[in-house]
C-alpha cells in the first residue's frame, strides 16, 4: 500500500518542516518505529525542508509598506517604520564562489511616501579592525575600488534599463543609468540624499531617492530590484538575489520583484533648470596668436513630459569643465576613438550611440562641435547654439529618442553652421531582446548645394538577450546617403556570445562598404573590408580557501579581407591567466599577426621613410600582464609585449603605480614605453608617454584633479588642473587651468583659465 501525501507550504511554515527534519534526524518521534521507517521519515523530513526552502525562496519577493511618519535621513534607523519593515537579507556570493552565503551579513529595508523612496541598509562587519577600502571622497567613485552598497532598480520590469544608486561607508555617493541589462553609465547625475553611520560591528546608511528621479509608469505597484554589496576588504561581491559568478553582479536578468502595498504616487511635474555663467581667458601669444577673455551664459533644462519620457534642452552650452582626453602613443594606421564626455550627450547615450559596433558607429556625438578651418586646414572647436533631446520609455516595450543640435557659423574661418538630427525607436520583443531603428542627418545651413551639403544614415538592428543572460548578440544593417549617388555605401554585421560558468565563446563579422563615408557624423576607422572575429575564454574555479580563485585560457582570432577577397590583416592570440584571492591577477601569452599594407605607411607615425604600398609582414611575440593586490595602499600593474612589428621589432612596456592616502585621494603615475627597431633605411624610434596624476578630495564637496602628460611623440607636455566645489546638490563651481609646454625648455605654448558656475533649480 502506497501512502501519498500532498502538502501546501506557506512561507511562514518553514520552521515546522525544520522541526520535522530535526526530529527525524535525532529519532525524536513519539512512536517506537522500525529503523527503516525512521530512515524514511528522515528522508521525508529532508525532502520537505528542501521543498519548503525552494518555495520560500520563490516567494521571497519583497513587500514594501508606505510610511505614515517622517523619515529623517540621518543613518540612525530609529524610525518605527524601519522596525516594522520586511528585511531583505541572506545575501549570497557572486564572487569568488557563487554557491556560498556572504561572509558578512547585509540587511536591507524599504519604505516610501508621496514624494520619495527610502532604503535603509545595515552592513555588518566581522573585521572592523581592518579599515574600509576607499579610493577617495569624490562622488561617482570607481565601483570596484571601494567598499560599497548598491541598489539596482528597474522601474519598468524590462530587465534592460534602469538606475543604480551607490553609497560607501564614508558616505560617498554614486548614481548611474543602466542599459543593455547590466551596463552602468555613471556620468548620469541627479538629486538624491543619503547619510551613513559607522559602529564597532557595522556600518549603516539611509538613502532618500525622489520619485521624480525614477521614471516609471503611472500606478506602478512593483519594481524589479537587486541589492549588492562590494565587501572589497574581504574580496567578496554579494547580492540579495544570486547572480552567477560568470555574470556581472549588475545583471538585471537575476533581479527579483519588490512589491509596493499601494500604487506609487504620481511623481507630478518634473522640471529642472540648470543655468550657468562662465569666463574663459586664453593666451596663445607664444604660438603667434593672441590673448582674449570671453564670457558665457546659458542654461540646461530637464522637463518630464511624462513620468518616463524626458526632454533635455541646452542653450549656448559650455563644456569647459570636461576633463581633457588622455593622450596615447599613436601607432595606428587609422583614426583613434575617444569617448564622449560632455554631459548633454551622455544621458540615455546607449539609445543613440550603441547602434552598429565599436568599429562602425552610425552616430558619434563627438563629431558635433568640431570643424575644419578652411584657411589653415586645422581642426577647431565650433560652438553649439542649442541642443534638444527627447528620450525615454513609451509604455513598457517602447523606447524613443530624438536629438537635434545646431552649431554656429564662423565666417572668418570659412565654417558653416551645421544641424544634426538623430531619431531612434526601439521595441522590446521576445522577453529581453529588442528591435531598433536609427536615422541620422547632418545638414549644412547655407552654402552651395555641393557634395558636402548633407550626410544621412539609416539603420536597423536586432539585439538578442536571453532570460538567463547566457546568449546575447546583435544583427545590424546601415545605409549611407550623400548628395551624389554612391555604390556600396552600406554596412552590416552580426555577433553572438554564449556565456556559462566555465566557458564563453563569441563570434562576429562585419562588412563595411568602400563608400560608407560617414566620418562627419559617425565613426568608421576604415572602409571596404570584411572583418571576422572569434574569442573564447575557459575559466576553472578553485574551491576552498586557496590563494588562487580561478585560472583559465584565452584565444582570440581576427581575419580581415578586402572586398576583392584578399587577406589584409590576420592575428591570433593565445594566453593563460590566474586570478588570486588577494585581488592580484596575471596572464601571459603569445600573439601572431599578418599585415598587408594597401597604402604606404611609416610604422613610427613620424617623418620616417614609409614602408611601400602592397607589401606584407608577418610578426609574432609574447605578451604578459600582472596587477598587484588593489586593496593595498600602494598597488600597481605592468603590461608588456616583445616581438615582431612590421619589418622590425618593438618592445612595449606600460605600467601604473598608485598610492591611496585614503580617504583623501590618490597619487598615481602611468608610463608607456615603445622601442621600435626597424632596419635601415627605415626610421627607428623610442617613444615615452608619462602621466603623473593627483586626485585629491578635501571633503565630499571639494575635489581637485591634476594631471600632467609628457609625450615625446607629439613633442608636448600638457597640464590640466580641475577644481570642483559641489556647493549644493548637482550644483558646481569649476575652476579649470590648462597649459601646453615644449618638453625640453618647458616654455609655454598656450594656456587657458576657465571659471564656470552652475546651479540646479527644481521648478
């Protein structure tokens, strides 16, 4: 006779099954049962406990109650609402072992009122004798270089887009926009508040996030969320909901539901004005120019058209506070890519900038605001008159973006005004995947109807992301249109990535037509080729408390053919790496390459004799990398390559050393050395790029960044000093000084001093 039992398990009954399990294991049953019956009951108790645990885990979505009293953001957590709130706890490791619970306990509570979302966190610390690791007191810190607590928040439940808010034990804040399901754009700024208290056994924080900051649908009753803790001093990343070790801890594919007992209130109108005034003094007399002072006034505005659709405006924008680009030793035959840093172009940047691939971007916002002086041929800055950007969500499945900017005309330099318009629409399909379309138009204002009158690009793409984050990829097609007929003015490509715990494999191809001429609006280093790429990583995780956390191999292959089918570039890299429990890491390998020159080229990028067109070169060499324990106040890394370089050899060494005098900042120095040795009559060269840097935080409101770059390839020394005083939330005073020198005498070439004052005003 078989006995079949059916149980309905409520989350609160887990203790009942725990008692049954314990009783079965200790023979504490009231009846004197035979041994085989006792064994069965033990097995049944164990099974019931497992079933209960699974069902409980599935039902542990957090329920949040509103507060009926004022929450004072002071880090004390003394309000009654925190004592009643449900606790999100039992964090589990993401790294180094995603099957183990967190070493240090973390408890999270939430509540809300008519205008704000409140989050309280208690981060227990068994090792308070060890100091927290903090790179500085500067806002928007580097996540992986600081102990911190992080909130990942997806208001629409699409597991693709959202927001993140971070806080360190020293009360330093960081916020960002989430895109592509796991990436974070930390340049995004908005208003919110926090407070931290540190005790002998823990640190705890309160976060107050205005509902106007979080864009969500009307009458929302849930968010998808995850909470993460970076316990750097113990080298652990942990999360409320388990994220596999092969995935970024920010991956929203693994977020859980946070339910609000009543619908979130409508956040109401969201209008912010950010006016600014600035002054700039430029002295170029040592280069035959003149000195001049120029004042500026303008403003930015953020207008919430709907709770999830935002209009950004800028009038006479000033980007003088943006940190200068880092110099590089340029040994490339093609144009280099520099990321966008200007604030207006950053918010929802993924919507506009992520079409295509990193080597075929139909829209590259850094093209806006630069022009060529027709009298000298020199690239110069061309001021923006205004900019408007409408972006955000329309419903759950649609994202839209519309960008329009207008540059000024400069008659004396022969520069015409240009209008740039970008329109984007994106539709989520099949869960986390989406289909997108983009249209880019650059239109000259005035001037003759000639070949430079406009450039237009249309593009379609499908982005794949599976629910478990294992498969991702895209397929895209782009077409360029000019005032004259163009054959083969298209680009298309695809890539597919598979990621599992121990193995990842990616394959990709691209085709760039010979007349895909878009570098006045987009970014394409070269045209007229097929490009194929494959990458594989194999990772083995070491169990137990050993010095090595993981080790594994890497292979990367690249093949480029011209349109006629001839191979012009080929490379293969083989390597093996180790990751250590103390955060150090290293790898080494061997690289082979083949290059066919379809135009004459000097490998030193100087005035040396060029290698002839239609010649080919095979190379091979070894490479290595090692980084020390980044938790140490003094840490560093070194990279090297030695081997073939075109028809000669190159020894490349790059290194960085950093000292952290926490919490007030870091001193660092980065260096790159290239020793290019070519046979006569070709020119050999030794290049040195040296860059000392100081990041100093006098408080959580006053920051100084100063760096110098010595580059003997460009025969230039550059100094950039940037003082920022955040005197009110998202309101700043910037003082920026920049100067260029001759390396030998340190005689000044040119200099500039900028002052800019901005204020964030909520209307």
